[in-house]
């Protein structure tokens, strides 16, 4: 990886915060920093951060909505919207949301993305928990 790519991918605090054996806060770099940033964006409700009130993903708005195709479409759009806004180091390839039969009320979002600096394609799965009044058709 070139120095330009390393600079673009950056370094950040590990999430969740961890310390090493000497008590120093651990950092994360490169593609791991991007994955942790994605998880932070998707787990943060807009309004939670005082100095950045629009930071985060609107997925929490769907918390008590029935699991319907409309809810799934909204969740996909909220994920796209949040990641396009807050993670400039990636190009989104796909966001696919499916029901998680093992956990009642859970929707799993598979997010495929390309790291702009390296053209490396990656994917993560992020769970969202909502009401289960109606099944996805």
C-alpha cells in the first residue's frame, strides 16, 4: 500500500475503545479504520453527537415499524444516505437487507463497498433490530 493510500485511509481510535498492556489507547489504521467507522455511523442516531447533530444513520426511526418490504427499503435508503454522507473513503456497491431468522425482529444489512484509495472490495454485515408484527413478503 502506498503512503498516499495510507494517508487517505487514515488512523483513528479503536472502537470500542481499548488499551494496550501499557494503558495506551489503541489505534486502528487502514481498512480496519474504515470498517469501524462504518459501524459507528450505523450505530449512531442523528442528534447523539452535540457538535455534529446530523451525524449517524436514521435506522432507529424504524425501531417499532413492522418488518415489511417498505421498512426494508427505508432501511436500505437510510444506510445508503448515511454512508454516502459520512464515509467519503468508500464507494457503496450494494446494500442488501434480509431477515435474520435466528433472532426475532432482526434485519441483517450486508454492505459491500470499495475502498477508493486501493480499489479493494469488502463487505460487512450489520444487524438492526425492529418489531416483527408483519413478515417480509
